[in-house]
């Protein structure tokens, strides 16, 4: 009943999305999902352990952030995933027109794949309070104690495999990073995510599409952006080199237009300098 009441309350307050987190029982999840459909609210996010990804798909969950529940369903933490079972999962996702937000650069951090020494050298950390960086390092070390190196390797390897199969099958993928998060700095984290996606087999065009056209399609009921055409929101990035040749060229920014307002490279650098100076104090 509490799940039902919360959905109705959030609908009344004007929210348009229910974010699912871990901890729900199947009965609680189903009550939430059924009520969400009745009042016309979207829901997505994580997959509670008791619910499982297949049941979440069947109940109409729209997005699966972090590829939540995929590795668990496929026992990917224990060893190689079953190809037949993976194919069944991918088909269910595609048939349901579900969206997947991988956030895999972050997951490599959470599972200790990227060494903490390397993370601490990220140049973008100068735009984050030192206390926050220290807290991230402690969280990293604490989490590393909770899993084995073999498990971490299995999870990381299988996430790449799952992602490749999802993309090849045409499951809808949307770029995202979950920033701000552990060593995941807003803006800069997107470039690291794009590098992960490229290493996992996505073409530069597919990567760019996941962060533009696909994002715009998902949010079509709320806004109009994602493609360059009349009537669309004027959000543009002017680059010094072609990102279709190398997706890393997205970082070579000459200027940015946000909702029709132009910010030159000098404006961007001035803003970054201000942020850096604030946290240096």
C-alpha cells in the first residue's frame, strides 16, 4: 500500500519519472509498477535483487541503468555467461523497447578495474573538493575489500560482452555516467565513457548517436533536442577535429552553444578556472 500511495503522491506533485532502487520486494515492486501504469508515470533505474531483470522487463520498466541486473541474471560474476541465456535477455529487452544506460567507465572504478593510483591522477579532479576526492578514495578501498579480484574481472569482462551483444542486436542505448560519482566528474566523465564504449566495439557514430539522437528520443515527451534541424533546441558543440574519425576528438572543443547562447573556448576556460580556484582554497 505504501508503494501505491507513493506513486500517486509523486504523480500529484508533478514528477514524471519513478527511479527504482534496490531493496524492494516483488510485491512492493509490482504494486509500484501497476500503479505507475495506471497513472501514466514512467519508471526505470536499478533492478531489486528479489525482482530480477526478466520480471522487471515484463512489468514494463523502461530503463536499465548501469545494465542493472544483467550480470546477476547471467551469473556473470562467477564465470563466462551462457550465450543462449544472454540472447534471450537481449531479445526481451529489444521486444520491450527498453533503454539501457551502461555507465561502464564508472563500473570499472567501482569494481577496482582501474587502479586507485590512476584515478587519483585524473586532471579533472581539480574541479572537485579535496574532501570529496578523499572520500571517493576511501569508498574505493572499502569496496575493494568486499569482492575478490576474480569476481571483479568476471564482472568487467562480461559487461563488455553483454554490451557488445546489446549493441549488435539494436537494443536502445543511451549515454550516461551517473556523475557526480566516485572519480566520475560531470562533463569529463562523458569522455571517459565514450572511450569505454569505443573499446567495447561501438563505432564513433553509434557512440555520438547514443548521446544525441537516442537521448532526444527518450525525452521526446519532455523536450525537443538531439538532432540539428529547425525547431530543435540549439545545443551544439563546435570541435577542432572530426569525431567520426576518432571519438576522442569530442574533447577538442572550440566552443559550445547552449539553448542558443554561444560560449567560446575562452568562456569555458574562465569558468573552469573559477571552479578550480574555489576548491583550491
